[in-house]
C-alpha cells in the first residue's frame, strides 16, 4: 500500500509540529509541512493526496497569501486535490466562505481537530475507492 501524501500548511509552528507528529504516529503518511501558502504552491508538482490548510497564514509574514488565496491557486493548478481548511475561527460565515472556495471540509482548531481530520481523510479515500469502482462498472 502506498503512503498517503499529506501537505500540512500552517503559520503556527507549534500547532504544525503537533499535527505532523499526530499524523506520523497514527498511520502511514508521507508528510510535508509548510509555514506559507507560497511554499505549498511551489511544491504542488509532488501531487499531494490531501492538503490541510490554515485559513489565515499571515502570522509570519503579513504580506503572505491567505489560506483562501492559497486554496484558489491550488484549485487553479489541480482542482482534484482535496483541501481541508483549518482555522481557530468558529464562525459559520468563515466555514461557508471556505466551502464557496471549494474546500473539501472545514475544521475548527480544537482538542478534537485531529480526530476530525483523520475522519475526513478516511472519507476522502473511501469516496475515491467508490468512484474508481463505479467507473470500472460503467466502463464495462
């Protein structure tokens, strides 16, 4: 079985490292971390399976792309990469805005965020498997 290639993008270094460690301890992931959206974009040629992306991304560099700007560029380059937005903002308007920008899902940073992210990634791969099976049946 191939490892799931996961990009984690967050300007909060401590949160990013904790998330990386949790994913490394839980399953077979190939993980790349980025503190800026620009760095994520410049590495998209590596074809990640899933990107977990912070909503703000301007804690290090105030001129950096926001999470939404980063997601828009990701979707322009490869609309098939599922992007899960992650934010400390627990506002429905933020979640809706993320979904309008074609986020796969939206997760609030909390004690349960990692469990929720695991569940979302599992659903992504179950959906992809069903899609492949359906395509196989339809081509027969």
